């Protein structure tokens, strides 16, 4: 079984300064590695509870670089399962934690906080875990705070349970209720009952994707488009004095034509004359804040949070403008200054 994961470094001012400091301090790079990747493994027991049985830890070397690639095969060591060789026979874990072996380091262990506990020595407890995560799941209070800046805990689900709170146990998508290549998505209710919604393909809409959309094709006859980096196309629905964004897409450059699939049996009427009318508009509707390093974010489909383009400032690249190239670039002036200092 092969998986790929893409993770981003923290972009806070504190961590960026820390990254620059490490770049110019070679001894710190050799001796200290603040970033590491953890692969934790859990055993599902017969009473539907889970038990953490170990983890693989891999430090991130040269973390000041824009990217780090790790290719590894996770294997259980030969001593795993042998009680006499278990590194947890002698440990210093507190009563609020359990000892588990590091599976890629001999004679090493780590202390994992018990359900609901967190902190350096597992001395803090989050009462929200008792009512947020379902029974038999494992609650990690501070994981979502670190990953997504959310106050809600992170729940690790037992076998055959899923969802943010591990309360979903029936899969209504098993019968494939969405037609015409629609994707079935389970959604969660506060009463712990599961239902589904259909994410329809481009040509269809409706609760089960059974209705076909009307297609609109628009050709653009524009010249001198070489300076255009990206284009946002919006289709508004006028309702008296209010504009409602009915459709939006974003493309790199300036397209010569674009297509729109209208949710209805007939195509909408497009105004072909010039007229000045004032409308109220909420700019937060199509607000996009996915880009780092002060990059400009352009949103596409407003129902798809992953449909956006980042226009990065100078010396920044990447889908989110997360790669800083300043540390690896140089100019003729910088070389002359450095040479004059040596002279």
C-alpha cells in the first residue's frame, strides 16, 4: 500500500525568523532538528476500543530548504512483540500517558498522552473531549489547534466509524444513490444520524444528479492579452438591487472561450446592451485567503475551496506562494559587495 502526503511548514513570523536563523547557523542544523514526521499505529481490539502500539519517527534534516522529500517503507522490527525486548519495560511516562516503542529506533520509546490529556508531560486535560468525540475513539485536544487553528479536538476513530466526531457508523453511499457519475458524500447531523449529499458532475444537478444542465458557450475576441496573468469570470443573477454570483471560474491568462453549465432546462438570458445600474454587493462572498507571503488569491468555483489561483509576489513560487527563493538567489551587486569586503 503506497501513500503520498504533502505538508507545509509553518509560515508564522516567528517560524520564518527561526528558519532564517537556522540557515545561517550550520552547527544548529547539524545538532538540532525541530521538525519530524510521525507515523502512529493503532490496534483495534474486540471491544471496539483502540490501543496505540507504536510509532515511526523520522526527523526532517535541512528544514531551512523550501522542500523536503521522504521516501520510506514502514516495517515492524524483529524484536516487536517480544516482551523481554520491549523498550517500555523501564520508562518514565506519567500516569496520564502510556509508553509505546519507537519502531525505527532500537531501545527507544515515547510517552503518548491518554485520551483527553495533552501538554509536555500530559498534565493538562480537555473536558470537551468527553462530549465531543464518540465513545471508544481517542481524543487529541491540541491537534486541530496546531493544524487548522480550530478549538475543536481531533478524534481518532475506531474501526468502522468515521466523521469528525467518529459518530458515523452506517454508510448510506454504499448503494451508490448518485447517478451520472455523481459522487456520494456522507454528512453528519447533530442527532448522530447519517445522510448523504451528491456532488454532481459538470453536466448534471439535482439531489441525485438526475437533471441535465443547459450549456452556454462564450467566445472572447480580445487582443494584447500577453500581460494578463489570470482571469476571473463571473455570472451574476440580478434580483432588483442585489447581485448574486451564480457562477464563477478562474483561469490562468486570458481564455479565448469558456463554458458554463446552467442549472436549469434552459440557458439564462444574457444582457447584450450597455446600462449603468447600482447594486449592493458583499465582497466577502468571493473572498479568498489561501495564499501565503502576501500573494493575491483569486477564487474560482465558490462551492469548491480548492479551486483558486495564487498570484505570487517576486521571489516566491508554489501553489500557495509557500516557496521563498530569496535565500538562493544572488545579483551582480551582491557579488561585488562581497568581493570588496574580502579585498
